[in-house]
């Protein structure tokens, strides 16, 4: 089990997380890139303006619009996403649209060299965020067998009118979850655009982050580089990888050890509330979305 060294003050966490869990308020896959996009205009919270910008294609340009998912992990507005979501972004153009419609400028504060993980700062105070599930002594408590999980992300954002999609699935035993590379596998519907989504348990606590998916079962993690995306097998980094990344980069995590089962409807609402749509302007890399999504 991975030790959580940098967590929010226990008193602060008790107040904040209790508020989150007692009041109703984002595979896995890659970010969606649209080749040949013109420079984005200044976004506001309007979905129509995002759609219009995405539809303005210029075949002579190498600029692209990138979409992905991120989620709040503390009350300071810091968010986790996948590294591949923001790898090709112009850092000055990264924004995150959150549940209330606000479009927040975001800065990259850390990218992992070992995992497909990155952290963003929005400087937006929030009382609703994803807390890592831990034991009473502060170690990660991750699924080690079949377990129901929940997630919410911006799957197929263009086709779904930039609406967040909440979904349910099951983690199944695969590899050794407490040993590197800290990967787990689950059954769930997932499509491009939901990369960076939080995976929540029945208490609404974070047990992982989605980063890849495939139509067929993959036995070897190394082969995740060459598979396609679909709606069957979804892969995630469990919270051991998140904590390893956070401790290495001195990120302020939130953690919670008082597990209490919640209503599925509430958990879906919570998953949506902590999630945001990542939008940025980037440069076409010449590599496929599939390759970029699963770099290690």
C-alpha cells in the first residue's frame, strides 16, 4: 500500500468531505483531437461557442482543439488529468469548464515521468472535490477484487453536445494492484474525451483515474500502446499511482478514511460536480490519438 504523506489537514478534510458526502450537489481513453483547427476564440461558458470554434476547420493549419476530462482533488482548485490530454497543448490556452458553467484558466503544475498523469491549478476555491480512499493509518485502500465503481467524463464531447456522461462499472482482478505500474482493469462504457476522469467507489471516494480502453481484453500492460478504443475493457491507474505522483511532486492531496456507503444517484452527482471539461489549443503531433493516449 502506498503511504499518503501530503494530505489536507484532518480537521479541514472532515469539514469539507462531510459537506460533500452529505449534500446533493468525470477512459480511459484519449482526449479527442480535431485536426486542422483554427485558433480558438476566447471561450465563455456557452456550449454553442465551443461547438462553433470546434467546427471551424482550416485544412492548412496545424493547430488543433483538444478536449479531455479533469477532476478537483483539493479545495484550492487543483485538478488531476492525464498527461496525454495536455501534452500537446499550448500552456497559455488551457481552460477547464466546470459544472456551474464557469470557464477557468488552468496552469500545468506537474507532469509525471512514470505515469500518464498531470496536475493543473485553477486557483478556484471549491468545497466539492475528490478525496483519496485511505486506511485509518493513512495508506491507500484500493480495490483488490471485484468492486462496483462510478465515473463521469466528457466522452465523445462533440457528439454529446459537451455534456458530461456519468457511468457505472466493475473493477475486476488484474495484475497486482499494490505493485508498479499500479494498473487496474474494469468493465465500463467509455469513449474518447473521458481521459482523466476520476473513478469513485460506493462512498464517493477516489480509487483511481481512467486513462485507456480497448474492445478486447489485454493481458500485457505494454500492449496498451497499440490497442484501439471501445466500450468494453477500461484501464485505470489506481490511487497508488496518484499518491506516488503527488508525493514526488509535493502536491496537496485530500484523503478520507471514514468509509460510508452512499446512494448511487448521489455518487453520480458527486462525480459530475468534481469534474471539468479540459479545453486547449495545441499543435498536431503527427501521431495517432491512440498512441498519444497510452504513453508511459
